[in-house]
C-alpha cells in the first residue's frame, strides 16, 4: 500500500465528550465584549498544550506567505461532527497586518454573534458556525463547517470552552497532558519473539527519531542486517484511531473505518485487488481479525485502535505472513 512518512507532527486520540448542553443566556452582541466577560486564564500561543482528551489529530505548520505560525487540530465528536481548531501566533507576523487583539476582517460579516461568559465569541460565517477568543499574542479560532458539523451555536460554545481548558494544560475528560507516543504498544520483545528465525544477528531497535505523530501514529522498527533475507529491513507500524476514521491504502483502493469489521473488510478487498496471496485470521474474541497480503498486514479488533504493519519500501513475502500476523496480534486495541 502507498504508505508515507508524514511531513508534519500529529497526535491521534479520541475526544470523549458527555454532550453539549447550551450556552450562556446573555443577549447576543454585534461586536466584541471581551472586557465584560471572564476570559479565564490568559495564555499565549506557546502555552497551548493539546491533550489526548481533546483531539483526534493535530499538526503544526508555518505559513510562509503571511509569516504567521499556526497550530491546527481537527476534533471529532461522538455524534460524528467535526470541528477544526486553529491558533495563530501574531508575534511571528512579519508584515504587520495582524497584532495582538486584532480580528480577521471576515468576522465583520459574521451574523448572530454572541459573546459568552467563557470568553468566546461565536457567530455564523459564510462556511458555517465559528467561535474565537484572543490569546495574549494571537487568536484561537474554532470552525464548525456546515457540511461537517451539525452543532448549534450554544453547543459549539460549550465545546470550545472545554477545548480552551485543555489547551491551557487541563483535561476535559480524564486525559493526560502528556502527549501520546507513536510507538506505544510496539515492543522490541514482541518483534524478536514473533519474527525469531527471520532476524539476522544484531539488535532490534525502535527508530524513535524517525517515528512520527500524524493523522495516525507511525513507528519505525529497524531490524538487524540480513533480516528477512534483506541487507537491511525496517518495519513500519501505523496505529489508527477508530474515532478519527482515517483511511489508508492508495488512490486506487483505500481502506479503513470506524469498527473492526469495516476495517478488515475494506483492507481485504484492497489486498486481494492488488494481487498475490492473501491470508486472514479472525480475532480471538469479537469482531475483526488480521489480514495479510504482499503489501502489508492489517490488524483490527474491538477497542480504540487498528494497526498496519508493512516493510518500508518493500513487499512482504508470503512466508512472512504468519510471523507478521503473530506480531500484529500483539499490538493493543486500546
């Protein structure tokens, strides 16, 4: 399958919300009323801290065109709504068009604006609902595009209040402020035990410097020389979060899903379509299982995650299917 090393850093975690109840009953305002509300703790761009209880994935990037550093995240709610979160760091703006406290001009056309006691101002933009609040050196903005989000204004205001608490270093639903690691659940012992006779002389190691946090977590496992009858070999182990509903594969055939059967069914179809031998092993308990093909091995059981195991820049020989299936089945579902 067409696996890539992602060019940005990302975090893959589930948002656990008990529901959004409705916002403040104060009268809508046609402009900003930040001075008349309690904005909560003052934080700067550098203090933003994405925690596992908040986002399915996030990415950092630098916008060279405007010389503004931005931080974006995409959040999926239990009802399937998706909102995007973007923080702009005005301190890095070199053209002088944005300064602390300034608001993008497209907010001038926002309708039904309302400033809430939690410090957020929400309204309707041309693309859908949005909320914003000032940072000490920039702005935090959450958008709820009409084609991806059905939340009303008050529900969105409740949600963004929870997000701000988490960005400030707190947790909305029991998550840890420690960022997840891409190799969580991948162990050298499991690789050594399951691949055994296929490994050359030397140590198996997790390539933490090369591993990435992305729309999915990616971990690279370096194998000793002559492993798998290759002069050098590296496993790529990718963890997906069901709640993120990420897809993999190629433009010709993609697979993924939000439950084990959907993942395994679509992966099996893609692997068979690619040609070559394909084997399938059901899960010990519940739905899903493991499917192996010459492109990769896909493992999905009931829980929070599903996994892909492949050989970086190479195909998998059928004689490796059983060993890599055994390894994939050691990867945790939660």
